[in-house]
């Protein structure tokens, strides 16, 4: 789903969220329970969760921290707390990713320079 949709849609169903993150609904329910201080979806009369764009952004951050960065649940909670009190965690995640890429590229560059000298 297009990132711009988050700006214009008020609520997302569980199906839409699972599709965006490519995870099972049970994982979203688990994260909702574990990260209840950060996630506040509404529920309809049937008890179905309806996620706000802010909830979806938070779930994306949780996914990034837990699945991509390998944080524990406690570590991800601490990171989310830290990001709430400092700058936006989305900027932090982006900056972290850019810094990691920069470090890798600099390492590759120095290895290539070494190879150039050897050859």
C-alpha cells in the first residue's frame, strides 16, 4: 500500500495492516498486547481492531526494530520510548540506516583501494 495512503485514510483494518507489513494477524495482535502503551487502535462493535495512521507507523517501527534490527521486545520498547522523547523515530531509523550504509560503503571503498594497490 502506498505510503501516502497513511496521510489520507483515518483507519486501517487488520487485513490492510497485515498486508502492508506482510505478517500474520496473530503477530499484530501480539504486538498490540506487548506494545499497548504505544498502540491505541479503536475497536468496532464486533471487536475488530481499526488502526489509525499513527498506529500503522508505530507498527512499522516495531517491525523494523524487531524483525530487521533484531531488537528484543524490551529493547524495542526502550527505543520507542527514547524516540518519543527525542526526535521522531522515523527520522532516527532513516538516519541510522543511512549511517549504516555510509559505513559499509566506506569500508568497501577502503578495501577496493587496498586491492588497487596490490594489483
